[in-house]
C-alpha cells in the first residue's frame, strides 16, 4: 500500500510539472537565423606531446591519451602519385594497395588478416596525390603484436604477384565505370581543363597505363620513397611515452635502406583560359555545372580573407543559395569554394545542378554574383555572420587528440608552422569588409573562368552558345584495353 502511495505521489508531481502547475506556457517566437547570437568560442590548446628523431632520420610524434584503451598510429611518407611516370598512371595507387594486401616477408596476406581480425585491429597503407600513408589501430593490450605487424608492412612488403593482379583487375573495373556518374565526369574533366590532361593533378588512369605496370615497378617505386628520412610517424593513445619510444627504436632504428631525394614538385599553370566545355549525356534531364579557375595555397597571406569571402558566397542562407536557388529557382544545389592546397595551387570552384532549360540562366546568375562580390562591398552583417561561423567552428579542428596530432603531422610534412591554425584564426578575426573586396578583386578572375556542363544538348534552351563564348565538345570515350595475345576479335 505504501509503495502504491509513493508511486501515485510521484505520478502527480510529474503531471504537475508537465502541465506547468496548470498555467499555460508561451512558446518562444522562432528567430531568423540572422538574429542568432553565438557565444565566444572556447580557448583551444594543443595537448602535450613528445617529438624526437631517430638516428636514421625518422621523425616521431607521441601524444598520450588515456581516455580509452586504444592506440593508433600514422606514418606519412614523402611521396605521391604526382611522382609516377605518366605512362604508368596508377603505379603509386597500386604500390600503396599491394604493400598491405601482398603480405610481408614474415607473414602471408592471409596470416596478416587473421591476426588483425582476431585482435579487432587494423593495418592499412595507401598513396594519394601528395603523400603516402600507413596506419594502425589497436587495443592497448594488443599493441605489441599489432605494432610489430605495422613495422613489418612498412619495412618488408613482398608485393605478391597474385595480389597485384587482383588490384589491377579492380582498377580496370573502376576505369570501365568512370562515366557512370555525371557529377564525377564534371569533376574529372574540369580538373583536366584547369591543370591540363597530362598534369599529375588531373590525369586519368587508363587500361594502357595499368598494363604498363609490373611488380618490379612497384618494388622500384617503394624503394625510392619508403625510407626513414622520408617518414613522419605519429602515435596517439593509451601508452607510456618512454616505453613507446623504446618500442619504436627497437623496430625502426636499424632500418637504413639507401635513400634518394624526393623530386621537385611538378609545375602548375592553368591550361585553358576561359571558355565553355560540354559533355553530351542524352539520357539526362538536368545539367551538372562546374565553373572556376586555379586558386592558391593555404600559406597565402590572403587565405583567411578568401575563406570569409567563400562563406559570404556559399552555404545555407548565403548569396548563391539566396539568389540562384531561392529567389530565382535556378538550382537544386549551388555552392562555391576556395579550395587552397598546401604546396600547389588549388581551385576556385562554383558548382551546381539545375534542370536543362535553366542551364544558361544558372551560369549567368552565378557569374553575376562573382562580379558583384568583386565590385561591391559586402555588408557588415554578412561579414559578421561569416566570421562568426568560421570562428565558432574552429573548436571542431581539435575534437580529439588524434585529430590534433594528424594536424601537427600535416604541418610538419608540408613545412607549415605548428601554430598555423591559430594564426589562421587570428587572421579571420581581423578580416574587414575592405579585405574581402580586395581579395575578391585580386583573386577572382572572370576572364579565366572555365565552365563545363554535363547534360543533354537538345534540352538546354537557350543554347550554351548564347552566353557569347566558344563552346567546345569534349570526348570522354574510354580507350579500349589492348587485346591479349590469342584473344579473338
């Protein structure tokens, strides 16, 4: 009985609280997004870390984080597919893949996979345009065994022929499907127009280039770039730094393969200056559009102001969204970005998707917004909102120690100061209306804007030629693979 009375009392109390003691509550009036007030962003600090260099030249960062019983590591290797020969495009990608999938001198691929699966761990490798990487993840208690495998993969890959064959088939499958997505077509061909189709920042892997690659090519590429002086190793997680240093030295200090200098970076200049380019896809009832020109690097003194400019142009409630999508109804999606790179020019891009008959008005409208931000000062409200958005998102650059360590490694890899992100934050705070117009006038170059449209020519009315520029059709036919000896025609 007493228990029932207690339950009834608790129920009545909850009911009164829910009803507000019988008094109606007034719902707060919803505010427009421009009226939202953001609190000052919290101060961000970099966790303590240890940095040292082995005698063989390998640079190491250690950052302890005991919140969870996990350890992860990343090795950045000074390489990239921008250093592979053009007639063997795909070599770096295959080297990075088979380095892990092909096993080591001590463990077959199957043994590697079994051990890692049993320990819920991973060891992965890969090579992108600008760098190579090797990563591991493990529970703290499994670190000794997993780290040993990680060191093996870095130092003793065998590049098994059968695994190379499997990777090449998968790569060829990707080539055969590369025209399936109109969005992917637009991005790929746009990069070629800006960087040039033979540039390592834009060239495509073909059946012929894959056929040119042998196991010996992978071994040679690995030997040229994978040595201690070319490697930055960062480890974060639940470990003792002194013990970890001893472990690293025991596994890597004796590794002294011959080293070669990294080649100079490929030169970059814009291939096409203006013009409209078209890819015919008759099955489409909408157009995929990309417009822009080469941009700059992250270490540009104008980068912070350009980031604010980008935020004024692009995003929910920003100029392109409000004008092109909402007011004129010309786009399903529309955005712009100033995509700077660390060590070579990036791209200024304005992009979107629209129905076929709105293609020309879409392009004209986007061009008007680009010209407007070059010639007219932005408003104080736009400046404040763009800066607040950037500054309030700053803390997400440091969501956890692993992310912070990854940033430190990247800055070391590209030769940036360790406080680069903090300087960027300060520079954003100091951006003025005049700064935004100055960098827009300096860096946005309408006469260099290249436009690519992937769509249905018959449905694009008015035609692209009405824009007053030469329209060039692009052939995206995939070159057929070579016939094998004995293969019938």
